[in-house]
C-alpha cells in the first residue's frame, strides 16, 4: 500500500485506489482520523455519517476487486456544504427553526457525484441563510481558519474550504451568489469554481419547499487542485430531469493550453472597492510571472460598460433574488423604509432595501439592462480570453459576529471599510452569469493565502479552470497550512 497523503488531489486519490495502491476503506479511515484530530478546533465538518461511509467504502472496494469502477472519483472521501440535501442528513442553512430538518432525498448534484464514485461522509458549516463571508450560526457554531483560528475561513462555503485546506476531506462542493465559493477558496488557499449560470442544476440545493432556481446563484466544486475542479464540474453538470428530456450540455473544451497562448485583461483595483496592498502585491507578482511566461496582458482592457452601474445592478438583482427567503411582514416593513429613501442615496443599505422590495415590472427592466451587459461582455471576449481580478478586498479577516452584516467593517490598508464594498468583485461576473475560477496566487507578507479570480466567457468554464491549472503547474498551487501533519 502507498503512503497516504491527505493533501493529494482527488484525482490522485482515485488513481491510487484504481491502481490498488490503497483501498477506499483505508482512505476513508485516514480522513476520519484527521477529522477527529483537527476538526474540534476548526469546526468545519458539522455532521458526519462514518458508519454509512464505511459501508459505502466497502462496497466500492468490492467493486474494485472485480476491476469495476463507479466513475472517475471512485473511492474519494468527500464532504459537502450543509445546504445540499442528502438522505438522512440535516439541511438547515443555519436556520435554528430547521435544526431537525433531515432530508429524505438527495440533491441532483449529490446523486451525480455519487455516480462518479465519491464517498460522501459529512457536511460542512455555513452562515445563517448562506448570507455572510463568515461561517457561523446558532446551530453549529463558528468555523475557524486553518491558518489562524482567530480568523474566518470565509463564507458561505467556509466549512468546505477549511476542511479541504486542513486535509480532512478529498473534495467538496459549495454554492455561490455573492462569492460564496470564491471567497473561501481565496481565504484558505484552495481552488474553487463558480460555474456559468445554468450549467449545474441546483435541484435539491434549496430551503424546504423551494423548487424554483434562484437568480444568479450557482452550485459548484471546491478542491485542492485545478484538475479536481474540472472532473467535479463534469460530474455535476447538466440539466435537471425535466429539462434533460430534451436539453444536452456540451461545455467547450479549452482551445489554448499554454500560458503564452492567452490574451488577458487584468484589473487589480477599482475605486468602488479598495483592495489591500498586501494582496495586490501578491496578485501583481503573479501577473508579472504570467506575462514573463509569454501571455499577452493588458491592464486597461475592459468591457464597454459602466462598472459602477453594473455593480449597482448586481446588488439590486442579488437582493431581489434573496428576498424570496423573507417573510411578507419583513418585506412590508422594508417597503416603508425604501419609500422614505432619498433618491440620491446609493449606499449598499439603500440598494438592499430597493432590491428586497422592487416590483416585478422593475425587475424586468433591470433584467433587460443585464442582457445588454451580457452582450458587452461577449464582445469583450471576442478580443480577450479572460479577465483576471481580485476575489475580494483583502486576505482573511478576524471573526466579527456583531450587528448586521451590512454594517460590519474590515481593515483594508489600515483603514476600516464596509465589508459590503467588496461585493463589487463578487458581482462583476455574477450579475452577467459568467464562469469564474479561483486559483491560489501566493501568500501575503503576513503569511496568509491569496487567490486570483479568473473570469471567462459564458459556458467556457473549462477555459477558466485550465488557466487555473496552468498557474498551478507553472508557479505552484495549494500549500498546506502549518501545523496539519501530512
């Protein structure tokens, strides 16, 4: 048997199992031992079914003995964000009134991952209603950052990123409407991919009783390698069982496979969301390496859009999408506040109120405006392959659970700024349904991970992931945090 490496990519774990260097059962037991050792401090994995996972591992090993394979991820132990339905596991979205809500069916993505051969053994922590860049709630408590327990690993897929970074799981999947895959990947130094809207059916990733698919929101993979992202994306992708009667998905494969083949726009700063200099230094150093490798880079190439208005549009549509979770009485109360706003008030709070309470006719007008933005982005990608930019305003920040999320502050360049300012970097691709991968870019002078966001044309998800793989191949990728023995 080969020596177990908890930080190996899922593809490598599956390859070792297929080569019979290690068994699915032994791999699972090794991860369960690490969960027992490290999870009490991290609180990343908040529910597990070790006995069910052991049975699954034994079944997979029985198949392997006959040289039968479930799929490309045969035997890989996997965790998943708490918000996915899994039979016999809780799905609460951190809402205390749902603490006893145990699913009686699987999310479609879960079924597809199982078909690819994973061994889903646990769920990872989230914030209340998946609505924070931290991961804490009154049911499961607070998740800590593997590099520094005093910091947040991000959100809302923070438990997922922390579990992967600490080597407690082989693969994970989260969701993203406001950087909830990208932010934790960036904070924890792993890979993440926000798919093009509509590529992966979110069926079964919803609050109880909800069947409609939320605007902007997507589900997608997190991993320690870019190759894992590509494998997991292909496993999860495709229409639901209703649309699938007639629709098929064939995502384009990357046409360019060397850094020198790419023509790239770079935007590392934006007046609406100041980025910490420690972080931009890391990103600029990476961009310089990419340029030295032969890529054509422009620091000024942008789509022909008003970025300020695009961000405003994103916040309005984002808040309209999440308003479906609000109680009618709360919407009515906010309607009064929205009516009283000064027309010139362009604060995040004002936009939130307007988005939460807008009428359907206004939403249709904004959606049409978005269609024009999507056209401008398509035109941009006729000339440029990708756009590189930050994921957020800074590296990981200290826990801060006081007050309302939109009132909290983070430190950027030694100044306190509103946390919500960095929604700009979440929305630049989100509002127009574009794919975006996150790859580790390096460590700040303070020793914290930083990720770079790779935005590509609609449905060219594999081009984003391939570029992340090239960064990994040429300059290094995931680095384990100190203190987590391999």
